[in-house]
C-alpha cells in the first residue's frame, strides 16, 4: 500500500512557475512508476507527465513538453513536477499517481493503483 500526498499548488500569474511535490509512504518507492495528472472542472482527468521506476525515463503530454519537468528523489520518496511558463489553461487540480513495475501505457489513468488527494493550481491571466 502506498499513500501519496501532494503539495505546492497555489495561485500564480501567467508566465510564472510552481513546483509540485508528492511525498509517498512505503519502503519500495523506487519500484514504482509515478505520474502526474490534472483535471479541470467539467473535464476528464488528463495525463501530464510520468517517470519510470528504474532509470527514470520521462514522458510528457504535448501540451506541457518543454515547460514542465518531472523528477524523482528515491531517497526522499518524493516526486516533483516543476512547472514553468504557466498558462491559464494549466489551471486544474493536479494529482500524483503510482503504479508498481509498469513501464508502458503510462498516460492512462486506469493504469495507476494509487492516487493522491490533489492540489489546486490556478493560473491567472
């Protein structure tokens, strides 16, 4: 069982930056693939980024490629999402998610076994 707790959300102006963190419980953090998703009101949950369990290969949605960076610190059981050049359309609740061992299909929300409670990111124009 893994528990995930996100932090770092808030209100920022367009063009600004935020760094989200997701702290995980458990002793096998390094074996988990981790993802960030987001959900705006009235929209489906959408993939943002993922980082694989071992070598840390990263994957991004086209909408955030070049602006967001996902990283992980296995010693701290934490995954990060650094967001630059934020746009109003990035406004959403951001969730981190975890699944053990998987390395394919990482953009599918249904793949993930564990989810955090979410953190709100609001980008004003």
